[in-house]
C-alpha cells in the first residue's frame, strides 16, 4: 500500500513537471513567437509560411510528442 502511494506520488510530481514544460514550451512560447511573427509579417520582414508552419506543424507535433511521452511514463 505504501509502495503504491509513493509510486503515485512520484507519477503526479512527474505529471506536474510535464504540465509546466507543456505550458512554457507549447503554449506561452509559441504564442509569443506567433505574436512577434505576426508583427514582423505586417511590417514585411517575415514570411507568412513560417508562421503557418509554427501553427499547423510544430505545435501539433509537439503536443503529439507530449502525449506519447506521458503514455510511455505511465
């Protein structure tokens, strides 16, 4: 019983770490990059294709990677 409780406690701690990494790496970071890239596109110094690649490729692949990472840890 105590072993199971310790194991679940470790798993919850690990999930908390993964949640923080997800928020910083795939929510706040890309949001900042999208805002900056949008301003740069408006000014004409950045490509709209790069912005589209971030939104439609990098964020979904990163989210899928986190799903697999959590699945492998559980």
